[in-house]
């Protein structure tokens, strides 16, 4: 409507007859749209009628002004605009109406349809554009739906972690005492039965499992500690560098090469420096454990769109699509005998507490993975 109004005002100097009423009609239609309730604007029939009305107005304006169908871009604008609608049926109705009205705009009494090749090529162009826009709109809608679904699932996971964090501290404190007793008793028995190799082996297994339980308890306590943040200005690069340093020895022992990039420019943020370092450490730990000897892990930092992004990319075992959906669930792990399954959960929880997220992506088993830690800039 706005484009047509500009066209009418532009042409008014040459063909003023009757254009005042047409300009008034187009202007009033724009104001009426502002008065329509949102509930009506959201209805498919109103949206389809809105775009068909645009095409009708374009046809009427071109006929009134005596212009040729050369301004078919008006119809193309309607077709492009219809891609914003949510329904394929709407897009089909609008595209069909726009093409039909374009053909009608070229018809003249006595002479009939134009014989110029350009006129019919433009009609074909409108049809092809409508088909392409329909495909693009469908793909965009599917991508939005998938993104929304993953976001909702992530929020559910964050909610579960919040609940777990609230009870983890109390449970961990209650269990820590009995585990310490078991560990001390195992050591005492080991001294008493120093000559019994079979008993020493079993006692060593008990001690090993106790230490494993203690590591899980530490992770649980860390989840509870996430609720108590010490927020202050910081440079996210410090946390990344500290995480790289803390994992350097482990990576060297496993024969894994770690590299980094994007740490030149400051990455100002607000948050808990210790928690942020812990989250990045968890992502690095996960990547180092996922790659085989001789593999590599790359850390890439970048800032754009008001967000800091720290990506941890590995060329390791990769993640199947089924596991990718569950990778942030507490205690879920694909590493037999390694890890508690709480590292990625804690990283997600820390990111959420800072107003960010952690995105996971993998091309499939054996093709590596990418975890991106995202938080807002200061």
C-alpha cells in the first residue's frame, strides 16, 4: 500500500484526475491496518486477504493510471511478502492471485492479451519466484521449529539441573561422611592383611570406587555451588587461558594436541570468573577424553552480536543424533568407565546462570564434535 501511494503521488503531476480519492483511499487503508486487533492480524484468512488486497490495489492503480504492466515488480513484492505468512495454503492463494491479477492487468478491451514475449516471461518469472519463495519459507519455518524445539528441551534440562543443584549439596554432605569411613577402613584392613594378595586387590578396588564416588560428589557439590554466584566484571579470555593451562598436562599424557585462536581482543563480561573457568574446563575435559592418541582439540573464541562464543572443537569419537539430544542430561555419558556425566550438565547450568547457553553439534560418530559456550558481553 505504501509503495502504491508513493507511485500515485509521483504520477499525480501528470494525471491528476481522480488521484486524490485514490491517494486518500490508500492512506486510510494504512491507518485501518494499525487499528486491527492482533488476534485478527494473526488469522490466516486475514493475512491471505491482506496480500491479495495488495495485488488488487496494484492492478486497480496501474489500470487507473494507464500504466503498462511493466511495473510487475509490484506483484513480485506481493509474492515476496507472502513468504512471511505461516501457512503454505496462504502462500499458494496469494501467489495464485498475484499472478492472475498480473495477467488481468495486461488485458485490454479490443486488443486482448499482450503479444510481447516480455509480458509472458514476467508471468513465468512470478510463478518461479513464488515457488522458490515457498520452498525457502518452508525451510526457514522448519529451521525455526527445530531451533524452538531444541531451545525448549534445553530449558527443560536447565530446570532439571536447577532442581538437582538445590538438593545436591545436602545429599553430598550426608554421603561424604560414610564414604570417608569406608576409605579409612579399607586402608586399615590393607595394613592388617598386607600378606593376602587377593584381599589387597579387593580392598584396592573398594578404594578406587570410593574415590570415584567422591569425584561424583564433588561434581554434585559444584552443581549446588552454581546457585551462589560472585558476579563481577571480568575478561572471559582469562578463564579460557586458565582452562587451557589446567588441561595441558592431561592432554600431553594422552597425546592430544590443543590449540587456540581468537584470544587477542578483550572479551569483557560480567559473571563468576571461577564458574566460567569451570564450565570451559568441563568442555575441554570432554573434548580431550573424546579424542584418541594423536588427536587434536581446538579452542576458538569470538565476539559478535553482543555475545561471546568459545567453541571447543575436537576430531574425536563424535556423537550420534540420538545421543546429541541427551548429551546435557545429568549423569548421561557415552564414555565407559570415564567421567560422571555431570561436566556438560554443569557447563550448561553455568551458562544459563550467566544468561547464555551451550550448543552441541556433531556430524556423527567418528566425525568429531563442537561445543560452543555462549554468554552475553558486558
